[in-house]
C-alpha cells in the first residue's frame, strides 16, 4: 500500500463546490451521499460527479481503521529516530523495509534523509519491545545511529487519549475558508473503551476484507470471502454498530499544495503538568494527529508553507514555556513533501490478521 497516500505532486486547484465536497467527505466519511448533499448544500447529482472526479484525480483515498482496542490490542506507539546523514535514504529504506517495516505492528512510517518516524499498534508491550531491539540493532549495525537510540512515546489505550486520528477536515475547512459551514467539535475520541469483542469466523473474514479493500462494494467483499451480499451487509452493519471499525477519508494534501508535515513529541513538566483542557490548546487547526497521556504528547501537523510551520511552532513553544509546562526542549521535526518517503502507508491489514488469527 505504499502508493496510496500522496501520489504525484501535480497540484490541483479546486473550485468552490469541489472544496465543499472534499471537506464534506473528509469530515463525514460515514454519511450516505444523499445525507452529505443536504448537509453541505450541494445537489446530489453534482456531489456524485465531483466525488468521482476527485477520486480519478487521486485527491483522496478511503481507509477503514479497525478499533483494535476492542480486539485485544493494548497500545499505540510513536517512534522517531535521527539518522547518520552519511547513509543515503534509499539505502536506509531498503534496509528497514526488510527488517523493520516488515513487522505487522507498524502501520505508518515516514522517512527523510536524516530522520524518520513511525506509528504502530500492538497487542502488548512485548511485541513493541522486540521490534525496538531489532530496530536499534539494525540501525546500529549499519552505522545509521548517530548519538542516540530511537525514541518512543507509548500510549496504552486505557490511560491515553487519541484525540485526533488523521482527521484532516478541520485543516481543509481552514485552508478552504469554508466559514459558512457549521463546525462541531471534531467528533468522538478514537480507540475508546476496553470492552473486548469476540468475533466469530464470519465476522473476522468480513472485517479483514473491509480493512484490506476500503473501496470495495458489499458485493465485491462477498465474492472475496464467499458470502452473499446480504450476509456481508448484515455483518458489516453489525460491526459498525458495535464500533469495531471507523472509516476515514484521507485527502492528498501534497496535491492541495501542502509542503510540510511536522512531527512533535513533548514531555510535560512533572511538577506543572497541563490538564486536558490545557493540552487541547496544542491542537491547532494544522493538527491531524494528536495523542496524549498524563506527561507526554505526540502531534502530527501539516502546513502549506515554511512560514506557517514556523508560526505554529513558535506559538506552541511560547504557550508551553510561559505556563512552565515543559522542562526540556520538545522534539519537533519537519518533513518536506518533495524529500520524504512514505515507507508504510496506513496498512492495518497485517496487524488485524495477526490479532484475529495468531
């Protein structure tokens, strides 16, 4: 799945209706077209043809995210590493693809010449610990590590909040200046609730097929797993009602003229730790991913220009420093679209197969 996310830097200028539709799809990925049409005030026939056009232009893709917290997974982990700049990125990616990204737990991984970060989901910490040791050994063995080990932020679902999970809707609303559209507060939190759900064989097959083929029709899923369309529809609705998966729409932000993705890892002052409301002040309009626990947070944000990145960074830093929320310098790394490589791209299929069948 390494191709899906940002394909081609050919910029695309959207007209007003296209902006509304792309925003609507991103903000309300669960809605039927007829419901979305009245919500964003675009005629149904127009919406359908715009959606088709945007998809043909690779301006967005669909993903189905399994709610792994209810299927036996305990934690999400963000890892980031600084690399020895002497070794070319291409060579490094070759090495890591065979040894690290091969792990089912890693679902998203980005690299640039001197740095990289990835996100993983695991059943238990042991699984992450193993990958960690292999990662350090591999990087160390080929002389990739300069001064420090790979760093990680660990978010056990039960004691963390995944406030935003690749939610681009607010970012789009902001850059498209869609001020006339009513905004609610970004929907519910992600990966909530530890109540475990035992899937039967049929449900397992359908869930895996959905995650693997987010664009497929019910009929296609039925053909893949050998059930009738009717059976698939029933199981799918049941899984959705049980909140065992969520759909997200990911816009191709490079095509929309974005230049920078920034990764932040913050450790808070143990004597003066921000509460949830204070932490949420960090969730600026450019933020697409935001996870935190009591003393730690990770954010990923996107910017059209270096200037915007710098302003947002300065604002965050002065907010944290003025309130004495941090005692030492946070990690803030910028990744530039022309130079970075998406090594693993929203690939939840391996981990869902592993947790359901191993």
